C-alpha cells in the first residue's frame, strides 16, 4: 500500500461575524464556503489586539447536542456554567465542554495587555449521546504536554497522540486529535493520520507549504486560513524563510443528519423544537442545588 499524504482541498479565508453579545470574530466555518466538516460543526478565531472586539463576550447561553472546545493562547476568559464550574481559562488552557442534553454557560474574554488569542471549536455528538449528562474537562496549560520533534518543531498535544505522547483530553466520541504545531523556518513536520479521519488545519501565524498535488507541487498558505485536507495517511507541512503556527484538528465522522439552531445541534427539527420548549418551560437544565435555577435562563437562545 502506498502512503498518500493529505492535500489541500480548500484554503478558506475566515469571515468576520458578530457573535455572542457583539464579539467581532473570524469564522472558519460554517460560512458560505463550508457548511460542515463532520464531526466538526464550527471553528471560530476570536483573537484580537483590540478589547472592543471581544469585551462584550458571550453571556449566559444554552447548548444541547454538541461539545464546545475553547483554547486560549493569550489573555483569559472568565467562565461559569450550570453544572457548577467557574473560573478562568488562562493562556495555554483548554476547556472541553460536552453539553449533552443541556448546559448553560457564560464566557467573558479579557486581557490586561489588550491582546487576546483564542479559538472555539464545536464537535458534534452522535444521536445516542446527545441527551447524556453534561460533562466538563478544564485542562491547564501545565498539563498539556509539549513534544519537541526534529529541527525545533514543537507540538502541544491537547488531544490524540504524537509518538508516545498522549494529550490529556479523553473519552470524546469523535476520538479527536487537537494539536498546536510550531514549525521554525526551514523545517518540516509530518504527522500520520488514520485514513477515516476528517482533517483540517488552522494557520494563525506565519506561513508554510502544504501539498496540493501528488509529487512536488506545494502551496504557500499564509495566516489566517482554514485548510481543509483531503484523504490520505499523513500530513506534511514545510516552512521556508518564515515560521508557521497552526492548529491541526482530526476527528472521526459521525455521519448522521444534523438539524441546527444556534447553540443546539440535533438530528431532527422536532428535537430542536423540543430544546426550545425545554428552555421556555425551565426544564432545559437540572434544578440547581442552593440556587434559583431561573437565574440561569437569562439569555434567550440565539441563532448562531
Ligand atoms: Fe457557548
């Protein structure tokens, strides 16, 4: 069997959108160019040097049927949720939140220097797991291993594995790989990928060469681009005079119909209507001990 490396199918320019209470962010998908990358439903880059872009934040809102993954590289995000988690997501930290049948949460970015670098990924859940109990994995930067490869290439392993090093996020249905890759100038990075995995890279700093055809043809991809990768067994990225930083995200497709409405992603329209009814009736989340559960229903569901 010959080894086929994954080629660039599409290099998408993220689109500016307003989200949450008025956060100006770059959306990789869903956009007109790309609706869905099974099992991934959304990729947002809310990085900015201007606090006006992000300070309004993402006040209390619901989720059902998905996982939301927040990764912060500079600045911080204050968060709290209806299953009792609260605190700060600091630089290098990851929050992997599995909404299951219902969670309400709030994420408010801030930064002392003004500089925020952060990303959010949505991962779908299969029908049989959409109504499970919500689950929260808060992972600190110090618990995310960094692997040094050839030529000064460094990879932070959030989920999945690089060589013998495994990331701390576990027990996720889509069996994701989530890597933060740094390639210094004139170096290369190769990563083996199972053939059945959906794969994309998000280039957020510098530039590098990704393969576009079998053989020698490569394309320079400059930040910021979301690179959808085709079928194959590995990814090869090379740098020239500039370094490159990108996220590499892989996951196992779920292959089920999806019905979306804002922060809910279910299989059918009827299930979406049920989520909206549960929200109206105050039965969306479990009653909270020692608190007025109505206080969690502060914001209506919004189309996202
Ligand atoms: Fe959210």
